[in-house]
């Protein structure tokens, strides 16, 4: 019984991650509506947890953000020294 519960949780979590990656605009809208619904019910903690992060990057809905450019710095290629 426990195994079925663990597998069900893993499958639901995986489906959620895939939904957010494949349909970023739809996922943003769904999580924003859920956040607003929870805020209206008075569940502020859950509302802040569900609230999606605002996209500050290209604005194309691809999921990139403004801090991606900082993390994509090109590293210098160094020669391997064998001893």
C-alpha cells in the first residue's frame, strides 16, 4: 500500500514538472489562478508558495530569466597537465 502511494506521488510530481516545462504560459496562468484562489480563502502561506515567479528575461514565455545571462559566463579552457 505504501509503495502505491509513493509511486503516485512521484508520478504526480513528474507530471507537474513536465507541465511546467512544456507549457510554461499555461502553467503560469494555472498557478496564478490557484494562488489568487488561496489568497481569497485566506490561505496566505499556500498562496505565496503557489504564486509563480515573474519572468524578467526575454518575455517570450520560454522560462528564461534575467539572471541566466550572468550564469552563462564562458569559462576559459585550460590544458590538462599529466604527472
